[in-house]
C-alpha cells in the first residue's frame, strides 16, 4: 500500500476530529443537533467511516496485487523448470542415439569421449541439486540449463543460504532472476570465449551478500538503467530488471554497490539479517 495515501487519510481523520472538538467548544449551545448529537459530529463520524472504507479497499487491492505477483513469479519459474526438464529428456534421446550409432560402427573411443562430455554436462547442472532451499535450487537449475545451451559459462558459489530467511521467496526469485537475466543479456552479446557470469551468496558478519558479475560491453551502469522501461536495445519490451532490483533492495533495507573491473560489471547487494520479511 502507498504509505503516502495512508498518511493522508490518517491526517484527514485527525483534522476532522480536531475541528469537531473545536466547534463544540466554540459554538456550545448554538450548534444544530439530531437527537442530542451535534450534526457536525455526525458529519465527522461519517467522513471517518468513509475514509476507513476507502483505506480497506486500498489494502485489499494491494494484497490482491501482491498475491498475483507472487503467483505469476512462481508460475514463470515453474514453467522454466518444466521446460528445462523436457529439454533434458529430449537431449538425452539424441545423446543415446549418437552413442548407439558410434557403438554400431565400433568407434568406441568416440563413444567414450561423447559419454565423458555428457557426464561433464550433467555435473554442471547437478550443482543446483546441492542447494537445500527449493526456491534457490529451482531458479538456478533453470538458469544453468539455459546458459549451458547458449554457451554462457555460469559459476555458482553459495556458501550460505540464510538469504531465504531475510527476504521472501517471491522477492528472492524476482531479485535473482532479474540480476541473472540482466547479466545474461549483457554477456550473450559478446563472443563465446569472452562470456562469463558468476553468482555468489555469502554471509559476512551479520549480513548476507549477493554478488553477480558478468562480462559486458558496457563500461558502467548509469542512473538511467534503473528507470522503469529503460533499455539499451531498440524495440525491447524489457528495461524493468534493474528497477526491480533496486526496489527489492530498498524494501529490505539493503545496499546496492555497482562497480566495474576491466570487462566485468559487478553487482553487490548486502542485506542486514534479523529483519522481518
């Protein structure tokens, strides 16, 4: 709910009550009344009831919006995960066909090398299975699968998962997704040998730190990149990612630091622990 709206309604209510008290004191017996109740006091009560009704409507609308955003976020990630599993199954059939063909022509060395390459790919995606939190695991699995197919090296280093106790699962998905999507869009424009994305989540003292760094043709991130709808690509329907990152960071009293090092753009977000989600 917009805090400004709440403050305005409360101030109006206080003003009306104050005016009613003043008028009773000043007018005394000269005021009109209905069954002994001053008419302006009845008017004030009605206005307060109306303002509370409006406040309740705004609250319900805001709660519905939050539920909708939460469901939409989880649905998108679930669809992405399902697509990844389907892709893995389809690829497995192709891999088995290739291995069967190599075995039939007695090219065992090539078959062995192909199997070893497959094991390497499986090991990469299995990193997500070592993550205990299902929210983190699901989103990272889908990203790993996508980046692997697009030949974008993706390193994940998570030494602490207490981030899930600091921010809600919905906001965590939105935050990680937008950070990684932004990194992917910048990295995929580069030659394959120059691509790199790295995600790290650590606990530092009583704070949780999320770091995403990626190679990019950009030398720096300006304030314009955080404006809703801003995008460096023509005819793009994106441009909301960094604005969402900034919104979630502020929501949980976090700090966002952006830096660059050679061809790397680095996002570092630190959240204090012990806050209610």
